[in-house]
C-alpha cells in the first residue's frame, strides 16, 4: 500500500521511526517531510502535502504527525475529500477506518510512544471501511456539505 507521511519537528523522531518501519513492512512510503530536523518548521507545509498526496492517489492512506496531532488533523481535513482522524490508540484507529472511512491518521509525537504509534498505524492500514449503509450515509452527508454546503433535512 502507498502511504503518504508528513509532519513537523515535534514528531520528527517518531516520523523517522515510522517511515523506516513502514518501508520494512513492505509499504510504498511517500515521505513529504520534513527531511531534516528544524525546530522552526511549520506543520502545515508537510502535512498538507501528505493529505494532498492521499487525495490525489486513490487507494492510498496517510499518516500525519505533530506535537499533539490536533493541528495536523485540522490541516489535513482542509484538503477536499480527505477525512483525517486524530487517534491515540488502536481502537480509535479501527473505528476511524470502519465507521468513517478515514484516509489519514494523525498522531501526537509528544504523546505517543513509537511502539504504540506502530500499533495504531498498523490497525489503521489493515482495517477496511465497513461499508455499512448508515456509515456511508453519514459520509455522504459530510461530502455533500463539503461540495456545496448542502445540509440534510433530518438530523
């Protein structure tokens, strides 16, 4: 599977560890950076590139990382067609894929140990969308709102 990865200085070491591990696991990793540690870098640059990569690359998934993962998730969700989920354990990653068909997982480097991050990412990559009608209906509602501001009549 192709996996787009992007982050910032606050998760630089975790990102490097995950990129190496993903490659060892046989994934085709597209590393959107940062390539070197720079404590003054800004997460939107590499995170948005990773999310754009996922949006343009059908069937791929993404991993974005920062200090908390919050800003990175928010940035990735600004890319049209991308659903990013902040996950701090494997169960959330599983639900993000099964129920929300999330294509990007966001991790907080200051709050997630390397082994836990690997477990989260593994579950995220291995879990398919369930296809359950109620989940698809909800995704369709969000997609319609994103496309043209349409809100459903019922809630």
